[in-house]
C-alpha cells in the first residue's frame, strides 16, 4: 500500500511540474502579464506624443500665424520694424 501511495504522489508531482515550471507555467504567465502591462504603458505614452505631433502638424498646415510663431520661437525671427530685446536673468 505504501508503494501505491508513493507512486501516486510521484505521478501527481510530475503532472504538476509543468504547471509550475516550463512553457505555459504560472511563472511565465505572470512574466508575460508584466511585459504586456509595461508595453501598454509605453504605447499610451507614445500615443499621447503622436496626438501632440498630429495637432502641431494640423496647426502648421492650416494657420499661417502658427508658422510665424514657430519661426520666432525657434529661429529668432524678427521683422524689419521690430526691435529685439534679450533679457538675461541673473
């Protein structure tokens, strides 16, 4: 009888071995869920950045003032009748 119980315990352990270790195990599923969550967070960040870029492109395509504003901010554009003042904070 002890031999039968020993064989049954060994069989049960062997059947559960794949459940805990190996392909499709709990550890692998947890790892994949963490990877999916991290990728979804990164995708959300990139989607927000893309939305900002699309809005900027739409703005630049449809409004002439947006192009001039961008040139003033990034390239230091000034008109002929304007005076440029540079304020330096200590």
